[in-house]
């Protein structure tokens, strides 16, 4: 027989995978790899992605065949990590004279870099109720976690483990049918449209063609989405507190009789027409930092992990600002109307003139405030903000005109109130004074905060962003590992036939496992935000080798 040729398949990383993982790591995102490949291939993938490096302090390989062996190996790794951490921090503890309990040794205190590698047989034992918390604790102490020979059900179990026992937001990304259970289990699922069909894409929330696009999805669009939502909520609460609490001060003068300050049509249209479009534009288009700086400074992603932009403290500040604004909106016109005179020498004695003054001041203050809170101006923002002010005056004069009174006499009884009130120069001076006193305190506080206590976002706007580590790929100088992995050990047929890795649980049913397993789990580890990512090395190329 004469050999004519051979066919080989090359399984290689997609372009930009190491750089993407390095950038996500700088954003305090912890990377876990769950793969169906054998141990040697999984570790080669880890070294190719720079998740495993020769300069790491220790790489723990969990390969026990029984539950007792797995437990001993996990405890040994935990004691090794925590033991070195206690020794390195012993001097600091003696200086502070503070008695620390074992629970206070957290992941953030681990300075050294460790990696954990677990095979599928050991993972089946480690996910038992008695060992899964130990597995999670040890994994969170390590910088890199790789699980090989993992079944689709085990991937979903790992995601559920972290979701249940850690305050985490999880994201899973995969490209094959074996990733569907994990994608559905995570909070956010991302599918890669590659060589393994469309099952993962159809089961995901987002989909794209390359793993490297995940960097822009998280650091740019994900961060912008969080910033816009928090800015939207802060302004929404502020303007509604300012609008509503005016009735609190008015209640002291009307005996809390449920009489309203504003005209009933203004109450109806305030949130629907007068202030709705500007806040929508802010929620859709606002950017505190452009996309280039968002990619350049991955640490700008951290405030979202720490929930800094909207929390109980921010809600209290919005309430306090709205309370102060409502106080000024009511008492400045109230004090001015007690001494002001009209052109003919008469007093402003009607309640509707007072209501028009307060309503006009409120619309102007709300419009100016959202203009100050907007960081990225577009033509739509200008049109919505200043258009809303124009629409307010148009509707105000329309509903108090003689024409509409003649048609709907019982619905629009206050004829000419706005025309008579806003034709007085003193009223406009009161409105201007009220708007300035409502806006200036917040403007001064924002200015002082940026100058005295600048955040990383403020620094990046000025071109003085946080110092970041180089994102260039660190190439391995060691030639001890080849680019290909061959197994010379016993396979996992015994594990498959035992049914231990195919247990039914309340998670979800496992999809067919006839695809090539390759997955990467991403944990956003600061108050635990978590992303599970799969399919980072599925650029498969069929190559014909001729002799």
C-alpha cells in the first residue's frame, strides 16, 4: 500500500483572545475556563491565553479519583494559600493589634498568584453537597481556574454554585450546543456564531462572531448602559421629589386639605410631556467617557462592580436635593408675592398666578438641571430639552386662552391667567431668582467634588487616566510545552458509564454533548460580578497534507 496523504484539524485560538482576557482582568474580572478538552490541551489553552504563566507561585492540579482524595487536595491547596497569606501579613497584624478571625482572610488579601486545574472526574466529586463550598472557596482564592473534561450539566452546576453562594452577576459565552445549559443558567448569555451551529446563539441574549468583541460589549456598551441607567434614575427621582414635595410646604397654608398647588393639567402633563423626552435622551445617548478611553482604561469598569453610581447613599442625596429644590420653589415665590405689586399697583392675590410662577420655575429648573447632568450632547438632546420648554409655554398659553375656554368651558376655567402673570417683569425676576438658587448649590458641589476629589472618570476626561498595566501579550520564552497535546493516560469512559456526571438536578437538562467542548467562565470579582465565557478557540481549519 502506498500512502497518498493525510488530513489534520488545527484547533487554534481566535484572534485577540489573549489581549481580551488581559484587558478584562484589569477590570477586576476573574477568568474561569471550563472545557471539554483533556488536561494537557486545557493547560496549553491556558498558557496560550496567558491565563497560566511560568512565573505563577503555584498551579494546583486536582485529579483525585475519590471524594476523599479530592477533599484532601482541595484542603491542601487552601491551607497552602492561606498559610502563606497569614505569614506575609503577620507583621501588619502585629502592628495593628487587631484580632482577626479566619473569615477575614478574603480573596483581596491574596497577593501571590495561584491557579487551580480540576479534571472532570474530580469535579464530579467536588460538586457534591459536602465539597462544593470548599471548591468555591479555593477557586476564589486563585487567579485562574481551569476545569477540563467538563460536561454541559457540570458547567451549569458551576454557574449555579457561584450564583447561589456568591453575590455575583454572571455572564456565559459559548459557541456550541454543549454551552446552552450554561448560557441559560447565567444571568446574561452570549453566543458566538462559529463552526458549531447556531444553538448557542439562539439561546443567548447577545451574539457576535468573535470572542474579542466581548471586550467592547462589557467595557464600552455595558459600562455606558450602567452609567445611563444610574444617571436616569438619579435625575428621575430628583425631579419628582422637587415636583411633589411642593405640596408638603403648601399643606401648611391650606390646612392639608388636599388642595393642589398646580393646575390639574400641569400635574397630568409634567411627567408625560414637559420632562419625559429629555430624560429619555439622556438614558439613550449619554456618555461620561468616550469608547476609546473606556477601552484604554479598563479600571473604569470597577464602579459598576462596586455599585457606586446608584445606591442608598445616592438615593438619599437625590431625595435631599429634591427636598431643597421644592423648598426654594415654594418659599421664594411665596415671599416675593407678599411684597410684589403689578404695573397697576395691585397685589398678586390669586392662587393661579402663584401656581403659574411655581410651575414655570419648576420646568426651567428641571430643564437646566438635566442639561448640567448631560455629559454628551447631541442634536437630539438639544431638541428634546429646549423643545420641551417651548412646548410647556405653548400648552400653558393654549389651555388658558379665550378660544379653548369657549369650547371647553368647564375644563379650562382659568382664562388669561398665564398671559396676565407672565406679562409682569417682576414675575420673570422671581422665576429667574428661583431657578438660579435651585441650580447653583448643586453646581458648586459638583465643581468642588471634581476639583478636590476627582474620580477615575474625571481624570480620564482630562487625559490623566489611571495607570494601567500593559495589555501587550506576554510571550512565553519556555519551550517545554508544545502547541499540541496528546493524552497518554486512561480515558474517562468509567466516569461516563457510572452516570455520576449525568445526574438530574433542578438546574436544567443537559443538551447533547456531541460538540467540541471549549468554554471560558468569567467572574467579575469585586462584590462578585461573574461572566461565563465559552468557545474561545474554535477557529478550526481543515488542512490537507500531501506527501
